């Protein structure tokens, strides 16, 4: 009596304990392409448009991409084999479309595909479409089964129109062999390999990989993500299955299966997957209008994590996209500034002063915390380059950059603990020059505060001179809208300055109310 298909239990780890079979995704397949010379030995390569096996492989790939679980199940070797290997009699037809077997086979496929879906919250490193939606091939591309490149997440992914599958060619390979049940005699069926070119239509939703040359880098090296545009994928198609009791005569091998003894089912001389060196990645010139449209759409997103993810997506396609870089740096900088306010919780009654206060909070924090990266030399070089490009008439901007440059130099000294670094004197002089250039009270305060901070690190510190600068900084600060004695005290007792101020009674008047 035939086993009812509604009672066939397909699980990711085992199809059926009675059959001794297990079915699970593998990530160490050798999916290389047979050389052209080998194809030549096996006979003339059929024309892609007339080959029946190509039609089957293309239909199978498109069924997966469109989410058609019935068409997928009827063309998938693993799904058909699970039916016939547990049935008491041969199948004459496929189960009806309503049969749960198709959903069970589809679930196994989706569970395998989910291993390539980003499930971590990457926050500032997130790439659109983000957590639970982004397909990211973090392993070698040859390690994935062929269906990973046409998964429904990609084929149905908005706002693009999914993917396109185009036949390349096919070639016969030695027959596939397997046992219908444990202990049964070996049977064999004709086999062929089919190459399909898969093209992803939208750079905003296409899968992501590491740069090809970076897959062998150690985990401590920051890798470069790229948007995949096209790949050539090899599929193994079996035919002549109906004579063995299968409901269909052809089927495609995808997720690997093994018998009770660990031998693969079926045994084939080639396996499917990515063909090495066949990948193409999106370039800035491929779809500039799509990137521009993405930035316009990004502005409508209320959630910052969505905006950052979309900006990162644009930048992995075009790392030099000026608009995306400008917006992203603004987003990240504002995030850092806001995070400072959340940590110190000092109320500031003016927006402009609040930004400067938070900047100074992080500047001071960076001197005391060893958790920050030692990239001060890069910051110094950047500010020096910006300073050279400022027109002479823009004195206010020059003053602002001089202050940023001074803090970068102070940060380098604080990090390396080399107090005789000549950069410390340069930082003081740059802050002094900024004070002379600017007429803005906020920058006057920042300049005097920066000079005092530089003095705090000098080997032969002059506390009297430092007191004068802090007194002047206090005077400028308390004139600012939104300033208060309490917020001034916080600046004075924050990290490095605290040790100096509390050790010398001469600084005590700075802590009292005005």
C-alpha cells in the first residue's frame, strides 16, 4: 500500500528514520566547472535553446526565485526521492498541489537559505535591506549549493524586479548512481550539467559578498563588501527517473543528501554551485540613476538605522559617491553627539552649545579611554589637508579647523603618553591662532579651553598660566546662551583636567559660582 504523502515527514536533519537517510545543507562543496576540454571529450555541447535539460534547470531555478513551491518540489530530486523511497508502490503522478509535501520540501530549502541571510544587527555597518532580509555570502562562493543564488528572497525582492536566468550551455556527465533503499541494488540514470547565468537586476537589493580577493584574509582585517551583479551557476540534472518509480522523469540536484552509510545520494562526478571567476559586481557606472533614486527614498525613512543601511548600500556600489558620503558622515556624527548627551546627562539650554559641549565631552573621553582606536595620525593629516584648502577669506572656518587639528594633536599625545611630543606645542599655538581669528564667543571659549587642555599635558606645566587660560575660558563660557555653572564644572572636572584642578588649591575659585 502506498504511503500517503501527507504523512511523509521531511526534516532538516532526517527524512525518515525508517529509510536511514538524512538531508542537510552543506557548505564545503567543490563546485568547480569542468574544463572545456573535458566537455569536448564527452561529446558536442548541445545548443542552450534546444537542450531539454537546460529547460528543466531553468524552470527549476525560476520556480525557486518566484517562490513556486509546487513547481520546485516536482523538479527537486531530494523531494521526489523522499516520496519514492518511502512508498510501497511506484508513483504514476505527482501529489496534488495541496499536498503538504511541497511545503515540507520548501521549508527545508528555506532553512538552508537562511544560513546566508544577515541575522545580526550591524547598526552603523548595516547594509540595505538590513537584518533578516540581506543576503550576504560570507563564505567562499563555491561553498553554496546552486539554489542559494536564486533564492526567493532575491527573486521576489522589491523595489527591484528580482533576477534574470539565462541559459549558457549544457554537457553530459557520467551517469548518477544510488540505491532506492538501504541494501537495495545500485541503479543509475543519465546526468548532465547545465550552466545558467543569473543576473540581479537591482544594485540596491542584490546579494552581497566580500571582495573576491579578501575571502582568505584573517578575521582581524576589515573586509570590503560588494554588491553582486551576476554569477554563472552550474546545476546537475538527472533524467530517466520515471522507470524507477519517480513521479517525474527529470529532477535537479541541489541540497546534498547522504545515506545511512554516509555515501552521497546520488553519487555524481560533478556537483552544482558557483563557477569560479564567473562573478561580476555592480560598478558606479552601471546604474547611477538607481543610486540617486535610493538617496531620495532614504530621506523619507523615519528610522535612522534604515537610512544608514541604504547609504551603506549605495557606498558599496560607489565608494566615492559624494552625496552619500556627506549624508552618512552627518548621520554618524549626529549619532555620536547625541550619544554623548545620553551619557553625561548634563542639561544644556542651547542647541549650538549642546553640540560643542558634546564634542568636548568626547574629545576628553578619548584622552582617558584606551578603547578608542589609535588613528590620531590620520586625523591630523586630514585636518592639515583641509586647512590647506580653505580660502584666506574664510577665517571663521579656518579657526574651526585649527581647533579640530589641535584636538587631534592632543589626542595623539594623550594616547601615546609621549608628553615631550612637539605636536603638543603646535596644538597650543593652533588654538591660540584660532582665538585670534574668530569673533564668535563659542569659538573663543573653545580656543581658550583647548589651550588649557594642551597645557595640562606639558611636562613642565605652568599651573599659573593654565589657571589664566581656564579663567578666561570660564568667562567666555558663562556668556554663552544655555551655559550654566553646573555644566562649566562638568567640563572642568572631566577626566584629565580633574586631576590638575583638584590637586592645586589655586584652581578652587574656578569651581565656585560666578
